[in-house]
């Protein structure tokens, strides 16, 4: 078997819910590693003594698995192969390609001795009738592309080596791609990575979004994508984007822009972060921020000067890492200041994060520490930068961001 990178947080979650009376729904961007995760999990099942005859896997991106078949044809084909009086494990990859897939999933879930696992590249998978049909009976596991740590492991780089140039490696990570297959292609040259990103992008935009939602104005839709990619980590609104398009001669109503943003978030291209009022302790519903699922996609979309925009790039990477660690995330705001991230951890604790590339200037030090110092509660506060010699001030923990990304601090 190929030497795959173990996606430990996701694999551990799958194992924790094995044989539980819940459908396991694995979601995420196309080619982010969902199918590989299930492949590794099936190998774990075999190592635990599960006979291969008790495992069924169906990839519904392959036409031979669904063309000319109704959901019930597939259902009864699966039922015929179930092993009686033994646990059975059924994997349905990209199940949203099946018309009325909800009925297929529900029927298998209701069958005795069947543990069901499904994947999907679109959040509408759970926004459909499936969520209503299976209310309280499924667990979602949302997978992201490689973290910085996983990227280094995939490249067989010993990141415990104190002499590594982490800044150089970080820029290779964000300038290329964090998508697993793209990392495999890096030895063939960046042009191959670029072609790979282009193929994924076109599939998501044209097949998953434009065809599904019957978007006719491709130019306007792609301009919205490029605008968001160019303004990662900045507060935006549908009105602001609509006005930008109008200046370019495109009349697109704010409601249409809002729909476009919803489709992009549902396809896991961008992640939306709401604002949190630090004083009123409540979520706000305007001027959200958006972060790109793979920083490498920004290079394909806008060809931006990555070094000049390094602060926002770092912020994007930190946001994704906080997601991987199970946090719910907001951006904190008050009348006279803002903090990058307000996090509720998977244990229910509150943490605050401020991200900056470096704080070599006195005014930068005061600005970045000051944003956290204005928060008057006693929850942990972190400043993440690339500085080699972190400092502390008023209880705020200043950490080297590369070590934090690698889990070393």
C-alpha cells in the first residue's frame, strides 16, 4: 500500500465513532484527502480483524457505479453483499452524485449490523433533506488539506532540526499548495502544481457551483472569487462587493453576491468568520471575514506578491490550524480595537489570538500587544509571530508561530 500521511486527528475521530449508532459524514474540499482518509480507515479495520467481505466501498465519482442506476438499485446491490450476523462497514464516496441519495443512506443506516460512512465535497450534502431525515443521527468530520506539519512530513523533512529555515519552508508551503496530490507533484515543477490547481478550481466552479446553481454570469462570479481571495482576512460585505463590480461595469445585486458567497463557502473554497462584539459579548451579523482553504490557490487566482502580503497569508494559515484543532472561531471587535481570533476550544474554553509577521518596531509591538491588553478578562491570550525570541507582556504569551504550527509550544 502507498505510503500515505496519517491524518491523525481525523482518523482518531473516525475510530472513536466506529460501531456507534451514527452515520459518519466526512466533508471537505475536493482532493483534500477524504477518500484517502477512508482508505486508511479501511486498512485499520482489516488490521483489527475485520474480514474484507464485511467492507464495501463505492466511489460515486466513477460513472460505472451510478450511471443508469437509481438509489434503490444501489441499495439492494449493497444489501445482497452484507454478511449476516456480522458487523458490516459501508463507505459511500461523493454520495451526493446519486439522485435521492438521502433515501440510500437512510435505508442503509436502518439496516441491522451496518456502519455507514459517507463523504461529500459540498456542504449542501448536510443542508439537504439528509440533515432533516437523520437529525441527531450523524456526526460530521470536516477535513482540511495538509497542515504545515503534515506538509513537512509529506516532504520527509525533519522539522525537529533546529537549523531548518522555517521561513523558506513556510513560503514554499503557501506558494505551492497544501493539497495532498499537489505536494506529490512538487518535484515535477510548479507548472504541474499550477495545472493541478487549475483543474480542481474549474471542477469546483463550473461543475459543483455554476452548473448546480445555474449561474449564467461567469465573469461576475469569478470576479467575486478573486475579490475575496485578494481580501483574505479583511472585513467585507455583499454591498461592498456589489459596488466594486458596478465600478467594473457589472450590475450584480447584493443578494446575488450573497448567494455567490454562500455557494463558495458551501463548496469549502472559503471559510466565513463572523465578528464577535468583545464588549457586548455577542455575535455580529455584518462585515464577515473570509479565509481561503488552501493558500496556494491565491497564487493561482490572483498571482499576488506573496511576500508583500505575508501578514494576511500567515493569518489565513493560523485560522486553518485553529479549525484543525477543533475551535469555533470569530474575529473580535470593539469600538476602538480588533483582535484577529476569538476561539472557543473543543473543551469549551475561550482563547484570544493576535497574528503578525514580526514585531521588530516599537509601534508594532504596542499595536499587537495592545489589541490583546484591551480585553479585560482572564482567558488565555496569544500573540503569534515569526520572531525567534518571543517576549511576554501583561500575561500575554508571545509564541514563535512556526513552532506553534508544528505543535512544539
